[in-house]
C-alpha cells in the first residue's frame, strides 16, 4: 500500500508496510501513481505527453525512472505487501501478562470545574475520593509483581487533580525508590496537573523525581478561562501561568509539556499554540476534544477543515521558527522514521488493559483512565489481581487488524488502530473507529512526515 501527497513544497510517497518514505520530483510522483495500473510503455507515453513542454524529460529518462521504481519495489521499499496480519494475533499472546505501566488515580476530585472534562470534573461518574497510601503502595507492588523481566516501569500520577493528594504522591515515590533496587526495577514517574496548587515543594520534588510533568493550559487567556474555571466561576489562567513558568524554568531542560484542549470554540488552535510560545513554553500539545456529538463543545464537520488548515500552518510555523533558531516541539509531530516503534507496537497499539492499566482510589483496575467508572470494563483490583479475564482478553485481542475500517488505511502502522476508548465511545466497540479522530490523525502524520523532509533539507 502506497500513500502519496503534496505538502510544504514536497512530493511525498509513503510505503505503508515497509515504512519507507520517498521525497521525489514531479515525474517520479506521477509515475509511481500509475505504476500498478498501467503498462511501462503506457506510463512513459503519458509522462511524455504531460511534460511535453519540458524538453529535458526524455523517453530514456522516463524509462530510467521506471527502473528505479522497480528496484525500490524489489528491495521492499515500495508497494510492499502486508506480511504482518498473521502475526498480529500472536504478538500480545507471546508477551504474556507483563504489565509495564500504571495510571494511579490518586485523586477523584478536582479544584477546577472544567465543562469539557471527560472525567466529570474528576469524579469519573462516581463519588469524590482520595487514594490512601496503603492502596497506592499495593498498586506499586502489584506493578512490580506483574512486570516480569521488564526493568523500566512507568507510573503516572493522575486525577482529578493529583496535587490535592500531594503528600501521598510523595510517599508513594519514596516507597518506590526504596524498593526498586532490590526488585531490579527503575520507576519513571509522570505528574499531570492543572497547576492550581503548585508551590515550591511541588516544583522541587517534581523536578527531582518526575521524569515528565504534564501541565494543563489551553492557550489564550480567553480560551483557557472559558472552560477551565474554579467552582466560583473564575478562570484559572492568571493563577497557573506564573506557576507553570516557574516550574518549567526550574526543570532546566528536563521533560515537560503543556497540554491544551481545543473545542468547537477554538478550532483555530494555532493562536493558542502561539500564545503558549509567547509565554515562554516550547514543549506543546493541543488535543482535539472528545465528547458526545451533541455536546456544545464538540468539533463539527465544519470545524474539521479549519483544524486541518491549522495543522498545516502549524507545521509551516515550526519550519520558520527552526530557521530563526527558535524551535519548539509539538507532541503530535514527534515521529521517528528511522528507529520508531517496533512492529509489535505498530500492530498492537498502546497496550491498554494488558500492559497498561488505570487504578482508582479504591484499587480497582481498568484498561485505561478513559474507561474508569464504567463497571463493564472493571478488570479486578490491585489486592486480588485481574478477576475479569474476559475483558482483558477483549483488549488483548484488539489490534490494528481487528478494526475493519483500518484494512486499507495508509496510516495504520502509525496509529496502530487508534485509541480503544475513543473507538468504544464513538462506535460502541473497542474494535470500532472514531472516524473524526482518524481524519485528524492522518493530517497530523502527513504534517509530521513533511517536517522530517524539511529537517533533512531535501
């Protein structure tokens, strides 16, 4: 399967199953498009006719180009057949029951009242609660016990707002550090916060212990304060921005990123990216809101074209800023074309429900944070382990080839079938698709690949 597109002045050809990317001239681009449909002499004739006004393009050169295309096909870099389908069902089975990451919901409560919150203002459809140390400690032991020979283990402190349970977060980190050497493990922690409770203690501890910090900021003050309000109805922008700036400065280059959400109110999200750049932040993410179609914040079909244009303009801005010596990172454009995810990850996806689980304040296990509160997906708990193997098997058998809509999609080796939670909420099945999200993902991948071509100076 081959995907061809033009963007940023580049003619780009992607070979889906090999991952090979080719940046070619107009003639080669057109010939590749005809290669499987026409005979060689028909292709040469069509090229000579189309480029008749270009005297440098001769029959001999066209034939040489055809030979180059044939060589790429022979070497497995063009029109590569899909040979991975047979292995898809066995990859996860071979990995056994190894768990490598937990999302610890240390707080099912929040000090903000964001109207678009997928977790119902941090409550996840249930009562407000804080995780106590005993539950969190057991969750970390559960992770160690079920991580097999894997050394690096990931733990995300999540909510709600995890800083509302900050002392327990610190105690859990200290406990993990006390046992990791004997267990032969290395814990890597992430903190996701809205910033309202950041103080010097949070900054110092996070910059010492957190491998990454995710900071919630929606960009422009008027956009951010439209949804991210406290319970008195006041916007949070003026409170959190100075705290974020202080934390990021203190991290001295250590990983962080600003995570924003764009909605129907701001499909022109590039302005929000620019606002964050003006505030001094350069590790950025803007995520499309995912909510019910009848929600006032939901992105519409009319918004889609605006968003697509914003992605392209964002890529152009990144190229311009790099030339100016002021580069920045956009999370969705981070792509490694040479040593990216192994074929196991490309086929199997994020590992929700198998390699990755979310833990509630009571110790209940769910496939990921977006399933928390839906009892159909409760896997078990950290004290007794997985007691609902049928649900786990549902996720274990979910891969890019179980999504029928993915069969002929050029981007399937990049999205790995997409987010199971988004698919479920859009279609009622983890093996369905969230088509709106698919369209946005494909545009992001086109832009990310184009950026790599620009970086290479092709």
